[in-house]
C-alpha cells in the first residue's frame, strides 16, 4: 500500500472509534494548555499509530496526545486523532481526524475524515485533491466583497496580536460563518467558500494545507510564510484572494 492508502485506512479505522464514543457520549478533561481531551482522542491516536507503524515502522510520528521516539527517517506522520474535540464532547457532529505525511519538511499527503457527516477528503502532492472520491477545485471568486470567509477559533486569544486585522478581513467579506477547523478546509477545497482562517499547531493545519493547495488554493501564516510550524495564525484561500487577505491581516 502507498502512503495515501495507508493514511486513508488509518483515518477510517479511527473514524469508527470516534463514532462509537460520539454516540455513547464522553466527558472531557483539560490538558496543561487548557484544551479539552477525551478517551476518544487517545484511543483514536493509538489506533492510527498502530496502523502507520505496521506499514512504516521507521517513520517519525508527531501526534497531539503522545510523544514518540525520533528516528532518522526523512518521513514524519502528523496526527490529530480528534480535531474539534469541543464539538465532539458537546454532541456537535462537526468533528474529524486529521493525518498528514511530511517528507524532508514538506507536506506530501493529507487526509481529513469527518465521519459523522460522511465526508472524507484527501490529497497527495501533484495528484490533486478529492472529497468522497470526486476531484475538487477551489472557487474563482476575485474580490473580497463577494467572498465567503470561514474560521475556527476567532476569539482574542486565537487572533492576538492580529485581532484587528482578522476582524477587518471578516468585515470586508460578503459572508462569514464559524464552521470549525477541518470542515472549513474541505469547504474551501470544494469551492463552497473562499477563505479559511485558523489557529493551530502542525497537526491542526497540515492536512488542510495540502488539500487546499492541491485543489488550487494557497496556505500561509498571516505574514505570508509558507509553513505549518509558525505560532502565528494561518490563512488559506482560493489563491486569487490571498494577497488581498494578507494585506488586511498584516
């Protein structure tokens, strides 16, 4: 099996675990940074890592919930076993798992699985982006006053020190909604929306980055840097609107 096939397999198996706990209902605990975590997050990550190591035992792994021993491999899997945990434990169906693969620091594959709404998105470098098996492409919207912007966390903690620029951009767009992290990237890749704002660690943004890029869009941090490791918030667009968005965000 190739890298993407294994990632999809792991994502689907993780999705079964998440759906089981979602139907049952779970309680959350706070991690050291104040973010919530549940038994579903941990069990999902263990399943994903188990599958990845079956096929690629020497690859590095960066997961949200556990720490893994570093290897000499040029490959690194980046895993968010349960994205949008806040939605999950409150019974909101917009949750996901996220898996991406880096080679020499560049994201080359990514999968987003939203199991409760039967949505699976994936992409590999140079091979396009797909949602439920159908190839997708970003919108052709050319101006902010006709654009649709979505976002994850949008409070002052999420946007500081770019709060003013963030709300300036939102105000310039025609429509705005807070659909959440993973779903926002999928909607952007499909052309349903035009701009996605996010604040997150590498495992939050890595799959969305390559899926959006392979769909013809663009992803950077607020300063315009092409990275998933900067502590600054990130912006993904249909590409056409990227410079217009950055101008306001900066």
